[in-house]
C-alpha cells in the first residue's frame, strides 16, 4: 500500500511533454524502461513548448549505446546559428545492465524498442519511457478497439 502511494506521488510530479498514442495502438507493450536523454539547450526549450512528435520514432542499440532515432523536436524559434537539427539521433542514458537486458529482448523475433512518451521528471530533467513492444496484427487492433468500445458502453450505462 505504501508503494502505491509512492507511485502516485511520482506520477503527479511528472510533466508530460508528448505521448506516442500511435505506438500504443500499433504495438503491444511488454515492458517499459525509463531513460534519460542527451539534449542541447535549444532542444530543451522546444520540449518545454511541447513542439515534439514521436510518431515515426524508434530506438536502436548499437555498440552498447541506446539511441532515439526519428523523433522530431522542432527548432527553437528564438535560437541562433547554433540551433539543433530537428531529427538528429539522440543518445538515451541507460545503465549497462539495462542495455544488455533490452538488447537480448530485442534480438528475439518480432520485438522492437519504441519510445512511448517524453516527460520532465520530478527534478525537471527530460526523460523518455521506452517500451519493448511486439507489433499487433490488424485483427488484434480491431479486437482491442471493440473491447474498449464495450467497456465505454458499460461505463456510460448505455
């Protein structure tokens, strides 16, 4: 019970930047891991304005490093010549044990790493929730939407 209270406090302190709803529709999330992100100053300012898209983003592990690829963080409007590139690769900060564990899971057939959401943690540091996911087939997506619709009807009493 005390652990549940701790989780609620932790989620209350998080400030959501971007949620990858497309990934939750297209993939079945088996496990998720929190990772830090290496960003430059203008990227953080764009994140604070909420100018980010994770629609086509994915994660890749190469040479014992995790990378966020394809995430679009818009250029900062008031940036100078040193402004960042919107779709550059960004390094994810994970412990070696976490990296090895994720790499072993991704080598299994049909599993991939997908960024699920970006948020600022309780200390104001940008974090990325990375999920180990399995792709859904079309009939799985239809079944999920039918189940959600049935739940809504029961909840609304209609």
